[in-house]
C-alpha cells in the first residue's frame, strides 16, 4: 500500500487543557481509532484494546477477483465537514476516488423502475419526477401532493418513528415505496420503529418547524446530497482510512484483547479487564464498541448506564461479493445500465439491496469480471442465521436473477456475516442514550461511550461521535 503523506495536525483538532495521562480506548473501529488519535495528539498515553485480530471494525477491504473490495462499509459520505477535514488531515484527499454518477433501480411489484430524481432517504423533495416515474398509484400521488398543506398543521414535538412522520405527511405509498428501501435499507431496520430524531436528524428539524419537504429549499438541496458523487473511497479500498488513522501518533494497539469488564479503582482511576484477566489501568476510558458490548462491560460498575444501553438492539447482516463473467453480465440491462437496486421490504425478497460495483466505482470496472455486492439482513429477520453460506449465496442470487433476468453463474463469491452489527436507533434512542450518559457521568466520570450504536450509524456519525467523546473527556470542543 502506498504511504500517505505525513499527516499535519490542523488547528483546533487537538484538545487543550485537562488531558488524561493515560487513556484506554476499547474497540479499534473508526470511532476508537479516531478517539485514540485525538487523545494521543493531545499528549495522552493511549492504549487501544481490540477484541479481533485486525483494526478497522466494520471497515474491511479484501482482495476479491483481483480487485480491492469491501465486505463492510463501502464509502465515506463527503457531506460531513468533519469527514472531509479528517481526510485532508490524513493526506488522503488527492488519492480519493468518487463514485460514478449513475441511476439506481428501485424494485416494484411491476418490475425494476428508475429511482426518480429528488427522492432521498426521507421521501421526495420534488413531486414531478415521482409522478413521471409511474411507481406510485394515482391515489398515492394525490395523497403525496397534499404534503405542503399537511405540513402547515403538522408540527412534531419530541420523537416519533420516521415511518409515522412520512405516512402522516405523504401517505403510506411514499413511505413503503421509497423511504422503506432507502432509509430502512440504510439502517437495516423498520421505518415504523426507527427514530426520527436519531435516524434522520434533518427530517426531525423539518418536523419541529412544520416546514414542507416539497416546498422547502433547504430540504430540496438536502435531497440529492445522497447523490453518488458525494461518496468516496481510495484505490486500496476504504481501509485506507482506518489504516492511516494512527499515522503520526504513538498509540499502543493490543489485538485479541476483548474487554470483559471495567471497574473504578480505590485511587479513582479505572481498570479495564480483558478476557485473559489482564487489567489495563487508565485515567479515562472510551468504550467505542456497540451498545450491547458496552452494556456488558459496564454491568457491574454502572448498572444504571448498562440498562438503557442493553436495550439498543442490532440487526445481523450478510454481504456477498459476486464476480460474474463480464460478457454475460453486460447482456443483463439492469446490471449494465445502473449502479444498484433498492428493494422495499414489503416485496418479501431475501435480498435487501444489490450494488453493481463495477458500474459504481471506476477502479472496479473493466476486466473479465463484473462485480456485484448483495446484501441481506434486517431487524427482526433471521435470514442471516438460518442458512449455510452456500444456501444464503444461492438465495440471494436467485432474487437477483428474478429481479434482473440475469442468466449467468458467478465465477467467484465471498460471503461475510456481520452478526448483531447494524444498530437500531428506534424511537426514544436519544433519550435512552442521555440516561446512560448521565449515569456514566455520575458513576464513572472519565468513561464515555461512542460509536455507531450510540450516535448514529455511518462513518460520518462515528467521526462526530469520536470527537464528541474526546471533547467530553478533555472538556474542550474540538474538530
Ligand atoms: C455491510 C456494511 C456496510 C456499510 N456501509 C457503509 C457505508 O457505505 N458508509 C458508511 O458511512 N457506513 C457504512 N456502514 C456503517 C459503518 O461501517 C459503521 O457505522 C462504522 O464503521 C462503525 O464504526 P465503530 O467504530 O462505531 O464500530 P465498529 O466498526 O463495529 O468497531 C467496533 C470494534 O470494537 C471491537 N470490539 C467488540 N467488542 C469488543 C470488546 N469487548 N473489547 C474490545 N474490542 C471489542 C470490534 O471487534 C470492532 O473492531 C456499513 C456497515 C456494514 C456492516
């Protein structure tokens, strides 16, 4: 892997003031690695304890069919200023590869249709493309067109489900046809349970103000922000980000070191105990692990923090990389002429989404094979647990064939299971987290939780969460 330029430390990214002498970070995903970086830059001695045999967590690039492909996260979303600043700091800006512009397919009962312009994960911001798409029935369109009128008397205080909000604003058809496959697919969850505040802060702001989604200039701009050109990776894969997060800092990373418990010592510091029984003493601890793990680690030292965290459940997912003979894939129009398929859950397929990697990413195009990634797994579904690898691959391929008419055997496949990984930020999530954090601040000041299952799935959410965790520990805002 080529070396990135030596990272510079941007002003304002390092905390001043009360820096812990020794910090332990539990978990070496994006969140833990960035928290470790900032703490080390501030002058703390940092130890990272990671359960697995590698760093990166849900960022995992592998060699597949002669290319660098992702089993986990595929891209960073460049809409977040914190992400772009970090990419610049790591010297990774110039080598970044943006995804190709291209059309996404939406599965409907009538077959595949182009996803209309102006439809984002939270619903349409322009109605005409939806009208022209033919996806929504005439009564469904008539109901959706009422949105600006409904908005005037539709102000939401507190939390509610994304599904309820969209159903009340636009009607059921818009919720089930667009928001379920897009936002529900993104979170591998049920839109009628996902929290408006936690899973869609942009929509929560609109809900509070009673603004119309179809009339609001701000949301109209926000709609296409999920356009492919805002997504980026690197020639060596997304692992470039996690591989370089510890560049230029002195951090002690211990692999194969699962933390099982945490306690406060008589001296007021903390001891993180690993499965081998080894204690790691620290003045501050960042638990950058999923909420269920954090709950287990905190069970004895802060039962009041552990209880709400234990209620944050996660869905299991599977990713299947598929290499198809390029000539045969090229004859399949949906694969040749789109970047992927989103699939509403009401269609009852096992496949949740398909990404046509060779069309989406310039570095994955060309050659003898066309690469596709198939995804499965949602909250409440047991598909990932119920089948052997060959069965699961065949089931997902069968759905892909049915949707696209593909008539080809893969030349190579690779399946990866992400067990209990996709956090379900359901209604009341932020309140539960606030309760857990208040209990932590009382019982274990100097211990913080951070990461996807606390502050929002996705790398940009993890970046913000890691920075917030370090800010809390050092009592200084930073970026
Ligand atoms: C299939 C898939 C596709 C995705 N696609 C995207 C995408 O395209 N863009 C995007 O922004 N996001 C995407 N995401 C989400 C994104 O990858 C995650 O939100 C993010 O990587 C989570 O980072 P994290 O550091 O919070 O947690 P993790 O990456 O889960 O890291 C936690 C780490 O803690 C370790 N650990 C667990 N228990 C212990 C313990 N007891 N002691 C010590 N260590 C422990 C784990 O081994 C792991 O390394 C995707 C996720 C998946 C699974």
